[in-house]
C-alpha cells in the first residue's frame, strides 16, 4: 500500500506539470494577404535614327557639331567645319504602365570609320541619363541629340555607330 501511495503522489504531480505546460503553450493564428501588381514590359520603338546629317571634315584639328534634341538641327559649335543642318534628333516612343516613373540612359558605340566620336549625348534636353514619367496612357517620347567631334583625319564616308537606349521602371 505504501508503494501505491507513492505512485499516486508522483502521478498527481506529473499530471499537474503536464497541465501547467499545456496551458502555457496556447497559441493564436493570424491570416494575411500576399499581393503582386504585374506591369507590362516596357517597349521601345525607334521612330527616327539619331543623325547629325552632312558635316564637313576640317582641314586641321577637330570640328565639333551639336545635334539639338529638341529641334533636330545640327550646328557647328567649334572648329573649322560646316554643317548642312540636315540631320534629325533620334525619336523613340516608350510604352509601359500608365503613370509609372522610369529611368533612362543612352550610350553610343564606336563609329564605323576613324576620326569621329561622341563627346556627349543628351536626352530630352538634359544629360545622357535621366528620369521621366509615362503619361496616363503609358507613353513617353524620348528625343536624342548630342555632341559629335570630327577630326581632320576622319574617314570620308557615311559612318554609323550603334546607339543603346535603356529604359527601366523606377
């Protein structure tokens, strides 16, 4: 009988410890919502290439020509050269999600001949990179211009270079 009482005492203590442990392990649940807003991929359509038009190679030194991205006119900025002012600004249509902010930048590769290089590019009247906002229909127009240096040693021909315009959501 003594042995049975000891077990009952220990059994009662064990049950109390189990109840105490379980009462402290109370938990709660909560729910939430996961969301995602999907936007269309930005598309870039080239409407017109960036073209300084016809310019004259200087007899010596370097002639610098500026293509105005607003008017599309090319003018001689410095040096002994001449511009026929028959170029045009690059013109690109950007399409994406309405009213979204975007960042953009432009870079130009090497020209196909020698003696011609870009010293600066401009987008919509400012530096070669910037920000803007797509309108309520998801559109933005980008105009490209820049500064072209022509050395007296330039290859006399029509030269081309690759322009890379990058536009991303901000």
